[in-house]
C-alpha cells in the first residue's frame, strides 16, 4: 500500500474553496468529507480491482480492517490512511 502513501484526500486549496462557498459550517464539513470520501472510495476500488459502483460494504469494511492491520504491524507510513 505504500504506492498510495502520497494520496491527498483533500488539498488545502480545495479546503479553501469550500471555506469560500456559501454554506453553513455543517455543510462545509460534509462537503469536505464527501470530497475526501470520493477519493478514498476510488483508492479502495482500484486496490480491489473494481469500479467504485461495484464496491460492496463488505469490501470497504475489509479494506479498512486491512489498512488498520498494516498500520499496526508496519507503521503509519505503510498504511494508506495516516491517522
């Protein structure tokens, strides 16, 4: 998964664009989350070898479990999500 280690799910520029939008604070949060989620779903789909539309909840859950396992066993830099 190190090939995805440079993925940025929301850039500072995009976040600034969301800040400029005529949205409430909760709407801005949801907008940022949605943009980030789309990028993450694309990453998961690519790693699973399917389209985003073909992803199942089970595949998404398994992906998160695997990414967490990589983080615990190999360190945060080896995982896709850096938290």
